[in-house]
């Protein structure tokens, strides 16, 4: 009779360890006046925001329509990326406040304070040393991958200093790096659109900006968001975290890979010597390669998050709240989820199966927020799993 009693107790201890190690359920406090990282972050983000909006205000009179159009289109584009990045983070989700802080670093500090100044200085040195033509062809590819990825990486270091109990795994670095890169990408693209609007002596700002906007949106799927996700995961591997053993070789390899992808992208014109017949096929090959790599990095970093989820929900299987099949699907990969939905039967049954998994994920969130104790929210989440599985209507209070 001792085994049934001991096993759940062990599961509860494992759950408590998973919640502690993952940082799942912890809140984030941005205002930390005794933390030097707070003041460094604040000074650089505010400086970058001032520089960016000063640039827009000085050009608004002549190119206001083009600026507004680019902000709206890239804003929608960024919202789609935001949703997708949040969608793949089904595990120890980072607080929205921390994600916004990451996004703002990429939007203003990394872009306008750090990378822009460093790029201008290095490109000027290249031009003086190797000539203007060489600097124009090869300078961007031998500058931006280092200055921009390091600038975004510094943001992740500051986030670790500000939220050390939340940034615990390489997957956390992957997600936060993606949001830093998303901010960088959107606001850099607005500048590219503004520069295009000023071409042709400003005769048709909107018409001149649209091709740039379209191209940046089409090929942006393999740009800063992707580079920074890979770089961020590598940086956490390089440093090591309480829930992620240090792996220097893997970390350096991922960071170098992000820089290489970035460098190849910025050197595409030089590699093809400006021949459009080669340029666009090269872009598509690089996009395919970059997407393949980011998927591999995602699969490399996510198992630890799935283990945390498994440890948190295992006692719920013992309680009969979650079935073995639901547990395997929830803590498995996309193939396990797809097999679970397919096994459910018809369309309505498959939809209900997916809703059950979502309710079980909400239960994991509730358990993490309560540090594994039974609260009203936890009991409600348990009842929702059973209700949805049985197909009963929701009770309106």
C-alpha cells in the first residue's frame, strides 16, 4: 500500500522543483532603482526613442503619408509575428511586461543608439581603408552581423540581470531574443521605407516607399526576429543558467550561425554582383535555409520546457484530471498533438480535443501561479478540463 502513497508525494516534490527551476508563474518588476541594469536599460531606450521620433518629426512634413503607411503596415506585420511567437511558447510563458521590455530594447536602444552609430563608424573606416566601392559592396555584410547582433544580445544580458528568476533556459533566450529582434526589425524597416520615400526628389513618397515595404515584409520572415532568436538561445547556452547547463561550444556555434545568416543576407548584392537573375533565387535559398535552422534550434531548446510541463502536470494524471493520452499529447511535439487530435474522430471531436489541451495548459499556468497549491483558480481550471472533455456547456456566473 506504500507505493500509491509515495508516488504522488514524489510527483508533488518534482512539481515544486519544476516550478522553482523554470520560473513559471513568477511576476516581473521593471522598476528596480537599486539595479544598475535598470538605469542602463532606461537611459539607452529613452535615448533611442528620442532619436527615432526626432527623425520622424523632421520628415513628417514632406513624407507624412509614407511614414504613416509604413508604421501601420509594419505594425500589422509585427503583430502577426508577435502572435506567432506567443503561440509557439506554450510552456513557462514569459510575463507580457518582460516581453514588452524586450521589444522596446530592440526597437530603440539596439537600433538607434548602439547599432546605427557603430555601423556608421565601421563603414567609414572600411571606406578609408579599402575604398568606397568595396565598402559599399562588402561593408554591410561585414559590419551589421557583429554590431547589430551584439547590440541585441546586450539587451538579453540586461533582461537576465533584471529578471534572473524568469530567464532560466535557452528556450527563454530564444523567445526573448525573437522579441528583441522583432522590435529591431520593425523600426529599421520604417527607416528603410522613409529613405525610399525620399528618393526621386520626393515626387511620389508613397509610391516610392511601397516596393521597399513589400520586399521587407516578404523577406522579413528570415531577418532580425529569426537571427536574434538563434543568437539569444546561443547566448544562454554560452552563459549557462540555473535550469540550463552551460554549453560553450553549442552557444558559440549558434551565435556564429546567427551572424553568418545575417552576413550572407547583407552581402547578397555583392555575392551576385547585382544580377537580379541570381539575387532573388539566392534570397529564397537563404530564407529556406534560415527557416530550417530556426526550426532546428526550436527543437533543440524546447525539450527542457516540455519536461517542466510534464513535471507540473504529472500529479494531475494521478488525480484523474488529465488522461494519459492527453498528457502525452500536451507534453509532446506537434506530431503527438496531431496524432491525439486525429484519434479523437470527427471535426467536432478534434476541436474539442484541442480545447481540452488548451484547458490543461491553463491548468499548468494556474498551478505555476499558485506554486503548486490548491486555490480557487486551480480547482476551476481542473473543472474546466473535465467540462470541456465531456462537452458540457460553460456555467455563467
